[in-house]
């Protein structure tokens, strides 16, 4: 596969990613298994029945249609380090080449952001997630697919998931939580080895069913995490913080001062007041 390097990350050319999914049997299997897991996540999202904007980032064209509904409007954003291809086929193009942290969207416009082949090759993941948080509506959804650090797929160059920085389950959860996302559900996929051998290709469906039912999530080739944009409550404002200069009408209450007794020459009365008799 053709790769090129920018900064500290190695980026796979978009044409190579496209060829993997469209022209190889392993790519077709990968698409089917990941989409099966995405369908399970789809049932957990509250849909916007009037008009829903679905944004894909990275290379999401094999998967984004799984989330498209009758009210959906969708676009695919592809990072400039990777390149861009037209999508969808035979209709007006809805894919755009962008900077990783410069999305051509207004704030709070997207209902769902799907990210595949995007986070693991990003030089500044926190800035990328800041941009995701910005464009999402309040309580909008982020669906992330990344190579699993403990799985076999991150160690093989046969698939696009063998490039970039893989994440463990804990690393991905911490990254999203620090960047103001609430984790809703975590899943895994691709329990078969990333191999083109006929035995693994033919038994892939069986291996995937066994893995989904019995294996732990750390054994999957990819981690799939659904999160929700978290809106922090504003810090409560104290009355004392908002009043910089006390009101003059309250001077006596705020800073009481003792008043001297009238000097009327009555020694007996003064002595009794001091002693507390009066």
C-alpha cells in the first residue's frame, strides 16, 4: 500500500483505502462486519425526524450509509493528508477535502459525526475532537472506529487499520471523556485474523459470531465507540462575586461601628451601662 508521511504520522493514500474496500475480498468482509456493529449502535441514537445532518470524517464511505435515514442529509469530510475521492457515485458529489481542524460547518449543525480512518492518523487529536464538539448539536453523537492496540489488525499492513496510532479501549475512552464526550456504548469487531488465506476467509463469519458472543472486546481488530456531546453546566455565580462595590444603603449592616454614648456628665448612668445593669 502507498503511504506518505507528514509530521509524526504515516498516512495511507485514499486511493489505497478505496481499493482495499472495493477490490479485495478481505475489504468486503471488513465492511460487512463493521457495519453489523454500527447497526447495533444506531438503535441507541435518538433521531432527528425533521432533518438530520450526518457527517463522516476520514474514510467513511463504506459505512456511512448504514446510518442514513429518510430525514438524513450527509457529507463526507476527508483530511488533506490522506486525499479525497468523490462520493456518492452517479450523483452530485458530497465529499470535501479539508484541514483536520478546519471543518467548513457552522457550530451546532451536525446531529451525528462518524469517524473512520481519521483519529488514528491525526497529528493533533484534541484539536480534531474540539472541532467535532463544535459542529455537533447539544447531545449530538460521535461514532468512532479505530484500530485496537491489543488486536492483530493493528500489527498488519494488509489493511488500512495497520497504519497510524492504534488505541486501547481505555485510551480511547479517556481521550473522548477529556474532550467533553460521554461514553454511551463500546463494541468491537473483526475477530478473525487479517489474513487473505482461504481458510480464514471462508470461516470469517463463524469466527466473527464466536468472537462477538464469547470473546472480550480487547480481542477485536477494531474498537467501535459511541459517545454523546457533553454540555457542562455553567459555574454558578455568587452574589458576592457580582457585587463589586457594596450598596451605600447597607453600609451600616455590612460594617457596623459602635456609636459613642452621649457625654451628658451622668457618671452613675455610664458606670451602670459599663457594668451591664442598664
